[in-house]
């Protein structure tokens, strides 16, 4: 993620972890118990809260994310704003998993 994307989503990631402590703790336990996996069961539990959080960002924040997505050449090209925001929600889940791995 680019610096601007990280700056916009940093607080959202922190809030998701704080407001979903039981899922967060289960994710950390799965990582500890099973090591590196492509997917963790608890990771899926973050999907809906993350989508809700990304779509709840201010209009200005969403516009910045969408503009940043369009500015950077991507392997995955999305045309609609909703598609782009849904991809950002997946990126947020990945960042949460990355944080859980080092926590």
C-alpha cells in the first residue's frame, strides 16, 4: 500500500482490532497454533466488519482512496467505486493478519 493509503486506513485498522478483540485474539491463536497459512478461519470473521468500516469512511477519505487506486497501476483493475472500496476492505483484512502475525 502507498503511504497515503496507509495513512487513511491506519485508524480504521486499529479500530477494527479494538472493537473485535475476541476475533483478534482467536486470529493470533490460530497463527500461533498453525503457523503461516494462506487463510485463517478468524480472518473471515473480519470480513463484514471491515467492509462496513471501509464504506463508513468519510466521503473525502473514500475519494482519496479511490483516486489513489486509479493513480497507481494495478494488476487488478476495477472500474466502480464500490468495487475499489471492496478491494480496500480485503487489503485491510490482510493488514490485520500481518499485525496479528507479529503481535
